C-alpha cells in the first residue's frame, strides 16, 4: 500500500451552488494577461473608450478587439456606443459572481 502525499480531508458541504460551465467560461475569459490588464484597467478607471485601451496593452487594435470580445462574451465587461465610439465598463454584478464562484471551490 502506497502512502498518500496529501493528508486526509473531511468532505465539506458546498455552501454555494456553482454553475461549472459558467465558471469555466469566465475563467477562460481571464486566462490571458492582456485580458486581465484590460479588466483591471476598467475596474480601476470606470469606463474607457476603445481607443484608450491601446494605452493599456501594447497590442494591435484587432488583437485588443478580440480580447475585448472574449471579455464581453463572458459578461465581464459591457460596451455602449455613441455615434462613433464604443465605451466599455466592467459588469460589476458579473464580476461578483465570478468572485463568489471561485471562492466556493
């Protein structure tokens, strides 16, 4: 019989129900350093027009657009457009859902 490398644990009762597919989608959205930087910038500064995001990550506009799309698809950021520009902000409710789900692991 081999010795276990991990001490025995007592199974715990989950306190928060987790939608594992949704959690995986959000984790995938923040699984790139550029997307984390973009999200942190929006958390720190409120809202931001797309053109200003190039100052946050030194990438081509098309690459930034792709990262923004992934964050939007996960619901972590939202965009609203005026006549010529799109302004992005953090979906704080969704970010809180991410925090709670990760904390419930």
